[in-house]
C-alpha cells in the first residue's frame, strides 16, 4: 500500500510540475508577444523593449525556479495524507434510454 501511495504521489507531483511549467511558459510567451507587438506598433520605444523583455524573463525564471519546491510540497502532502480532497460530483444513474 505504501509503494502505491508513493507512486501516486510521484505521478501527481510530476503532473503538478508539468502543468506549472506549461502555464508559466504560456504566460511568458504571451508577455513576450505582447511586448514585441507593442514595439512593432510603435507603442514603446526600442530602448524600452530590452528592459521590458528582461523583466518578463526575470518573472518567468522566478516562476520556473519555484516549481520544483511546489512539486516537492505536493508530494509530501500526498504522502502525509493532508492533500486537499478533490471535489467529487455525485454519481447519477444512467437512464435506460442512454444505455
């Protein structure tokens, strides 16, 4: 039973890490795109672009470097049995028509 709990905790922690990475990457590319489009439209000066891109990169790196710790915390909560329970929906009986 303990081995199964460890495996499940590992899978959910890995999933949490990968989802966090994908979300961070999406936010980063959106921010870069917004900044480059603003520059292309002439809304920002070329001198400002480098600073804005550096700021976006800094935020992204901060988010990415926090992901391993979040995954480890999630793993530890899973093993300790204190993970937040997922919201469950009540099971409904299928009607004979939908079978």
